[in-house]
């Protein structure tokens, strides 16, 4: 990202993009004591900004630290930075991490740093791929037991298995990977939640060891508004034989239909299409109204 212009909000100040640096002995780098958010701005407004900032605070608490700026201060910094960057549609990445004052596993007194970067990130999956439905591999890594890792925190360390799984999937010609959990249940993709359709009903795994995504909850609300039944439950991989549609939800992924998961096949149909459209109409009200 060195080539990008503009500014980064860094511990309360706007600094030139190229100057937003940190020390190589940063605890967040060595021990993954870092939490972050991913948000999207549409038409100059950050969708569910406060919910994301509250989750950043909650993620920090789970890792044992307090983000040293209030939710209101971080919200204001995101809004101001978006204006200064001059983007209408953009991706927003706040991050908080333990600094470089002490090296070692313990870093109780290290400063908690906070930064926010905003850049243009049009679509997570290629548009032509998204409409056909993307293809998912099945990951080798399993989402860990919540007693093994703080799975409710959007913590950098939890993404190690996501990056490994996504790289392996890409190397094998897939767009992403489905991760099962430690019990062998269907969990989520590497950066998005998952839904299935069977007989007009929507099924999605209970989020007890992965993020209950903000997009996930938004899409459940949109589905119920349309009168679709949404069932949150344990889903075993062999049940995928009986599902006709499948889609992912996430801030970056938005609503993305899936056509294939390992040996299982799905055809993006009416429910997926309606929810793709409902989600876009919700997040881009200005664009939807103009069409
Ligand atoms: N699971 C993982 C692992 C993610 O990284 C994300 C993206 N933050 C999600 C689910 C979806 O969360 P959200 O809808 O809040 O973006």
C-alpha cells in the first residue's frame, strides 16, 4: 500500500500515508496482540459505523485491553478521515494493537495504539464470479474451540488459519474456503459467514465459535422482512447435499452467492438474488433510488 496517497489516522493525528509506521519490536506483530475492524462506506456514509466501533472495543476487552479512544472519538475519526480521503465508496480499517515498550509474552504496560486507514476496495470477489456463484474449497484447518482461542474477538491471531486456508484454496483454483469447526460442524468462510437454502427456508450455523457478523445479522433481518424463515442451528457437512442455494455475507463480501463447496453444488436462485438486491438497496439507498 506504499503507493497510496492521503492520510492515516494514527493515535489521534492525521499523518501522511507513507509516514504511518511502527517499530519492528511491536508486540502486536510478534504476538498478534491486535484487533481490527472492516467497514464499508457507501455514498460517503460508513454502514453501521458505531456497531463496528463497539465491536472493536469489545474485541480489545477480550484480549485484555481498553482501546484508548472512545467509540464516539473513533466514529468521528473514521468520518473525518473518509472526508479527507475524498472517497464516496471505500473500505475502512481501524486497528488497535499493543506497542513496542516491552518485549516478551507479557506486555501489560505496553501502549495501546490505534490507527485507521481508508482505501478503495471495490469488490471482494470478481463481479462476474459473484453472479455465477463463487467456488469454495473445504479448509483443512478447523475453527477452534472457544476454550482454545478467543473466537468472539476480531483478533489478528485468529486470521492465521484463515490466510492459510484462503491461500491453499486459491492455489487449488477456488475463490475461498469453507471452514468447519473443531466438532466438524459447518462454520464460515475465511472472512464471511455462510447461509444455505432448502425448501424455501434459510439455514445458517449458530455462531458459537466464530463472528456473528454485522452483515450476517443484517441479512437475517432482511430475510425475515421478506417473510423467509431463518433457522440458526448446527449444520453438518453432509447436509450440504440437500441444500439448493448457498451464499456468504460479510462487510467486504457483502452478499455473495456460492455455486460449489468441494463436492457439493448449489444454484444461486431467487432467495440469494433477492437478498443480494435487498442488501445493496439497504447499503446504497441513494444509488437504489436513482435506478
Ligand atoms: N467471519 C470472519 C472470519 C470475518 O473476517 C468476517 C468479516 N469481518 C465475518 C465473519 C463477517 O463479519 P461482518 O459481517 O461483521 O463483516
